[in-house]
C-alpha cells in the first residue's frame, strides 16, 4: 500500500502485519492527523464496548411474521453485477471493531497519554507517543538514519531505522543497553533497512543504547569496533 495514511483504520484495530505496523508507527510519530484519526477510531470502538444488548419484546417476532405474511412479494429483478469496491478504512475499522466485540474480545484500555478510553495499544506505540519520550538521532554517511526513543516513565526504549545497510552475510545487528558502563544485550534488529524495534530490558535506568554488528545468534560481549552509541541525557 503506497498511501501510508490509509493504514490508520486497520492499525486502530490491530489488523496490520508486522511490516505494515512498523511502517505506520514510524509515520505516526510525524503525522498529527493520523494520530488524531487513530484516537478517534479507538474511542468509537470503546463506545461500542459499552453498549449492552437489549432483548426485544416477546411479541415482536410474532408481529413481524404476521405483517410479512400480508405483504405480496415483488417479482425478481435482474441486477447488473458490478465489481466490488474496497471499503474506506474507517468503515473497515468500525466493522472489525464490531466483530471483535461480538466475539467477546476485550478491547478497552486506557492510553497513557490520554484520559479517553481506547483499545489496547502496542508497547512500541506507547513509547513513541509517551509524553516524556526522549529522541536521539544518529545519521550516517550513506544517508541512513537510526533514532532511539526512550520513555523513563514506561521504562522502555524503541529503535527506528531508515535505510540501514545490511550487516553482511552471517552477521546481525545486536542491540544493547548501557548500565553503568556494562553493555547488556537488549535484542536484535530484523533484516531489512527500515525497522521499528522495542528493546528488551530496563531503559529507564540505562545511560544509553548501542548497536553493534555481531555473528548471527549474537555475542556475550559487544564488538566495540562496530559500535554506534546513543548517550542518554542525565
């Protein structure tokens, strides 16, 4: 899908695959319009969750059947079959929310940045949109870029990459958290130039984030010759 804005409806009801979700979450950081649309769709889904089913009066069914019996059916009509059109994202989101609620799923949660109820959000998105999110950027000579977002309140950090070069055959980008000068493994970056990765471990107490090139499967100690380091503000 070329228009990333059109992913907002599917994102609001967690209907994207991992690649689309990562792409949209990178876009969401910069697009206030999409953030507002996602919040609006989630608020609508939360309202649906509060609706209680109402049992119809016992006599309603009999009355409807009696009225139907008195109606003369119309002759069949020949209808031209037209190609089905795609629904607008907002309609897809609303339909998906109704299906999920009907299946008994629990969709309601509270966003950390808002008093409005909404459906569950990913931990990655929570960090990217946290009120206390800090942003640290590294730009490289080949035009690629890596950005770390850290929320002390949530105790988590997210790495967003754009155009990162392949680490090489049999190699992988490994992520680290710096705790008092000791680099603690915090996960791996998937293959591909553009990624959004939630680091494991306590980022609130960390002094920084490191990216290194390691053999596939990772290393016990970081290869400092290949290290890219993001130093957090004190």
